[in-house]
C-alpha cells in the first residue's frame, strides 16, 4: 500500500473521530392503561430523553443516554439490572401519582421511529419506571447490543450502550 493511502485512511479516521457528537432527542409517547378512563387521572403526554453517539472508534460504537425526568418524578435509583436490561425507578410527583400507563419511543429528533423501542416506561402505583432493554437488539454482526454503563447522576438515569460494527 502506498504512503498516500495510509495518510488518506488516517485523515478520514481523524475527521470521523473529531466530528462533534450529535445529541438526539427521543420522544416516548405515554399510553394510558385501558382501565384508566377517569379524566381526573393525569399522565404526562410524552417523555423526552437524550442520547448521544460517542466519537467513532474502530470496530464498535457506543451511545450515551440521559433522562431528565424531574418534571414528573424524583428520587431515581436502579431497581434492577442484569446483562441485558436495567430499570430505574422514581417516585411520581403528586400531579401524576395516580397515573397508570406505559410509554415507548415514537420519535427520534422529530422523525417517526418505527424500530424496536429499547427504551420504555411504566407508570404504576405512584412510581415511574424507565427501562433500557437490549432484548431483541442486535448489531451489525448479529450480536446482542450491550449495556456498558448504568447509574444515577443528579437524580437522572444515565446509561451507555453499544455494539460492534
């Protein structure tokens, strides 16, 4: 291979790795439970979380996420986790504490989202549950994507997930 090819590959890799990270807003639409027809029971119409693609690295990709849910709930902790899923739980604010509903991703940066909703929510018994679930998710090499980080920072659920390319 010529020196110019190595330089060209190096420049492309440097440009890709130095591009600014793009943050995407994911809209999770809230769907009231079928047995919650009381018009006095309030649920949020939607929840917005943010995910940012990490800079490119050869052989893999990773996405960082955070959910500022302070308008609807507080006191978030990790309720459960395993290799494929993590669930955060917080106490619903009084305005929503009777809400019984679920939520899934319906938009990504204002574009319709028809893929597998790996982020979901449940609102039940005065609590809000945010679930990051890799079940059924696969990367370019048909491997299940992995949860790389999961924690709470400043009362916000925070995560990273990724796979191979």
